[in-house]
């Protein structure tokens, strides 16, 4: 078997601190069970399994985060607690105490060690840099010049100049999916228009076999009935959400009966006269085709300062009317669930699509990260309101823009806030 000879450099303070702001429980699991996620990372986003020839963890033993103990008392969680777990997982742990009030030497040590590795007798095919520190952008440029593959594992929304150079980027949501043993979705964007005939041709033998299950027959029966009696085009997201509830775990356990998505499962039914758009489907012999205007056409109508944020900071280019629903959905989740990032993004995506808003998990995660780094994490008690979520998200986005030297006038900041932060007064009220 052919292996990828890989080196992993982990800036513990940066990654753990970022994950802890998002999801404290999963951050502690990340730090307590490095052997588990390391094994899963060896097969993630790679054609051949990684063989870890070098594992280094750079950690400030005196570092800590605010923590609540088992009886609810505030305390400090010191990073040194996790040192033994990384040693047992095969990491070389390098102590990096602070040399200033805000910074340790981890980033410098990583750069020096990685450059040294380039001249070692052993050739490393891939360098995995676990850090969101954009100061290491020159390192990635150096690795690229040496024709080495690179992966960034970043707990936050790192600068575009940093992530654009890497061959692969794993964000906080994908890293926590590894920690929890879930599949890592590297490309969870909003579905484009479905070509029914093409999808039908792409159905493989295993999917067809799975399609004979009782759950699939219940799926067929429900969709066929809805399709046959509908007086107008059906909303895919709304029907998919109802089917998830009706059919239970059989949908997620089989990933839509082996077809991989609701769209492909729908295509497998070969309904007569079926036509689809981005998030609707209809019988062209009975229904009038819906207005072709979709969310995609909204991309060109963004105000200029919002367009710049979308281009330079990867702000999801969503219509202004969608943002209040996103904040309210996140507030509803925070109020009704024990926070878990991967569950939050999946739950929120499904509920937004049930409202007819095809928002991807990546877009939801972008908002959750911005809210957390803006000082309003969803795991906070009491849970944040929709207005608080929106305000924290926009404040963090503007702070990132300033750090990236994206300059806005006062009028432009007002435009950004009006586009992204307009939460109806009723948005603070629990959904009935």
C-alpha cells in the first residue's frame, strides 16, 4: 500500500483556545483524545493514507482558559493537564512559554522546524499545519515552492491569504466532526440545480440495493402521494425535513438510502414529467414553472461594502432578508439544545431549508464562529437572543475586516450593519 509521508505541527494554544470558544466540551475531548482524531485525520481528504513520520505539539504549560467545574464553580483549566495525552498519542510535546503578554513562541518554532524538515534526509510529502495564525503564510509559500502538499487545520476563519495557499483546509466544524467520529464534509455548499436524468444515470448498484428497504418504500409512497396531489411546485427542503421526522434514523443512517442526498433519492423515483430547480420540484404537465429568480441571482445585488466582505472574508453572499431567520434559528437551537457545533449546524440548516432558505452548513458555521469570537457563544447561559447573535456576528466581522486592512467609511459600516444586522423586534421572542 502506498502511504503519504506526513508531518503534523500543532499550535495547541491556538487550536484548543479557538475550539473552546465554540464548543468547550468538544474542545476538551479534542485535547483528551488526540489518538482518536489523529487516526481519523490520517484518512481524511487524501487518496492514500497518511503515515505520520513527525508529530509535534507546541504547548504553553502555564496557559489556561476559564472553565466551570463539575459542581458549577468557575476555575482555570490549565493546558498542562493535556500534555500526557499527546505524549501517549506519539506527539513530541514542545513547551512554549509566553515571551510577551499576548504571544508565545509556537509560531516561530513551527516555522523553523518545518523549514528544517525540508532539508532532512527524509522527504515529507505533506505538511499539516494546525493553527489559524496567518503569520505563517510565508511558511506555506515556502512549502509550496518546494512542491509539498499542505493542509491547514484552523479553529477560526483564517485570513484568505493564509488559507488560499493550502491544498486543503479543515475548519473548526470539520475538526470537531473528526473528534466525534462523524464524516467530514469538505464541500457542503448549497445544492445547484438538479439534472434529473443525469442523477438517475449516476445511481450505482449498491444504492439500488439499499433502495429496496422498507424505509425507501415508505419514502417512495410519501413522495409519490405528495407529488400526485400537489397543486403547485413542492419545496424540497420542507418535504425533506418532514421525511426526516417521519422516517426517523433510517434517513441519516443510510444517507438517503444510499443515494447521498434527497435530490438523488428523488431522482431515483423517476416520477413522470418531473422538473426541478434549485429548491423546488414540480410536474410540468400540471404545474406552472416557478419564477426562475433564486438566491443565486441575489449575489450580484449585494451592496458594495458587503460585496467586499464576501470577496475578502468569505462572508456568505446571502440576501438581507435571510439573516434575521439565521439568527433566530440559532437562538432557537441554543434555547432548546445542549450546544454541539456539528449538531447545531446540521439542525439549523435543516430548519432553515424547512423555511425555504437553502443555507448551507458552512454558512451556518461561519455565523456560529463569528458569534462565538464576537463574545456571544451559543453555549452561553442564559442562551443568547437573535438580536445578540446578530450584533456579535457583525461586530466580529467588522473587527476581522479592520485587522485585514479592509477600510470602510462610517456610511459603509452603516450599510453593512443594515444588511446583516436587521433583526425584527419579534426576533427576540421564543418561536411559538
